[in-house]
C-alpha cells in the first residue's frame, strides 16, 4: 500500500492529518546466524517497507489499525498485558522498550501497511518495529540514537515475541542506505557501507520465495542460538566469534555432535563474510557466488535450518549456471538469494519457476529488490 493510502485511511478513520514514517525490510548477501555470535553480517535495506501514519491522540492509549489485515487493536500504555493480536505486540513492545529506557510515550493513533512479504525471511517484523521506534522517537523528540532504536526493535522480539534474534534485521532497517550493503561487526558494532551495484558488472540479484512459511517463534531459532552459546562457554569465550576450527576440533569429544556442527557452520561463516567483502571490492563476483553456495551447504547440513524446497531451489540454480545461491535469513522456509549473470537471468527464472511448481505443486514468487534507504519520515 502506498503512503497516500495509509494517510487517506488514517484521515477517514481518525479525522485528522497524520505524520508518515517508513522503514524497510532487508536482504543479507552473506553472514547468516553470525549476529548473535558476535560475528559479521552483510545486509542491505530494500525497497519493500512498512509505512505508518501516526498522530498523538491526547490519551494514554494506542489505537492501531493494520490496514492489510483489516484488523484493529487498542492497548493502554500503563498496561503490561500483551495484546492478543500478534501484530499489535510489535507496537506494544516498542512502546514498552522505549518507556523502559526512560523515554516518554504518549497515546497515539496509527494506521499502517506494508509490502514486505511475511514469513519470507525479509524481516517484515523488524521493518514494523523500526518504523514505530523511529516515529515515536521523532514525535516525542526523545533523542534516542539509531543503534538504540535498533536495539529497541531487537528487545521487542526477545521480550514480547519469543525470538532471541540478533541485531542484523533491525540494524539494516534503521541504517540502510540506497545502493549500499553494510558490513556490521556485531561485537564492536562498527560498520562500513559498501557500494553494491551488481548490474554494473553484468549480474543481477534476485530472490525466489518458496512460499513455505517458517515459524521462528518457539524453539528452532532459539535452539540454534543456545547451541552456539554452549560451545562459546566451553571455549571460555563470550561469543563464538574468533573461535578457530582447531579449537573446535579440540573440544569435539566434550560437546554434543549437534553443537559441534552448529559451531562449525558459524566459524566457517565468519571467514566467508570477510572473503565476500574483499571479493566485492575487487569486482570478483565469482568468489562472492562460491561463498554463497558454501553458506547454503553449511546452513543445510551443519546448521539444519534449510528445508527440501529451499535445497531444491539452490540445486536448480546450480544446474542453471547461477553464480551464487543460498537460503537467506533465519531459515525454515522463505527465500533463496541468487546472484546471476544477466544473460542467464530469464532462463533461470523460467526454469526455476516451472521445475519448482512441478515438484512442489505451487509457483514460487520472484522478487527483484533495489537496495534502499533505512527508517525515515516521509515528506
Ligand atoms: C533472523 C534474525 C537475525 C539473524 C538471522 C539469521 O533474521 O532476526 O537476527 O540471526 O535470522 O542470520
């Protein structure tokens, strides 16, 4: 839905002129499940985002309308009970986390909408959290810095949605910059923008959505994190970051085989992110692509967050001569991210769509994304 639509819907419902804020979803070129291990990630914000119309209402209540769901929820800012609606918990959580940090949140009305596909691994929930964190900070003149805005979104996931996520998605949504990926060191929180223009080198970046939904709430994601934390503790480290394959091998008899495989993926992934950053600076897309395939292999076999549908899409990509392909995001369904030579693009999309539909009974969705700016006020 466009900005005009949320604005129009807001005026119809609440009878006054709102301010408009937006914050995007993200892709991640490489560096998966490294954020909560203190490692590196390499995301970029995309041209798919949440948009919210907001206006203070002079009360101590939040009245929210989710336009895409045609659903309404209301909660008090003094209440600590979670709203029943899952989507409202993100807004509730952001308000609570700002208040926890000493910020003032006054009652407001809001209408929001978005075009970030849900459950596709593109961080629709981070987009929603960042939109409200950014807006409430701006409206209230709270002066919260951008890293803290990202942490407010992350804490919302931890404390109100049951996902012990890392910082990547919220960071990307807040800090995104058009035409640039961001290499973030999740231990020091230092980051750098890298210009990213695959087209200039004869490549295209495309996402193929299996439309298989992952369910990160509950155990699988948190279980992966717990495995990594056990191995880090056994190594006497705060994070897995910086551990070597040698130190892991030395520990092998003392940890479970499952934990060993989880840690093996994370340690390998740390190196791959740095390799990809170097390769990108040299215009060496071949190496970028090879590392993407290696990441997929690790996510599938060692980290076990892929699924048959996604493994199938990566196999088809390989058969079509695609330079790099892998499952993207937390896993358990969602999209593959593919780096493909421009001249192979049409054939790849046609072949992958047809083969996938024949095998799995439904057609995957194809998204071309443009690397875009992060959270902002519109107009
Ligand atoms: C989800 C989480 C992120 C990150 C990725 C995997 O998107 O929200 O923090 O851990 O999975 O890289």
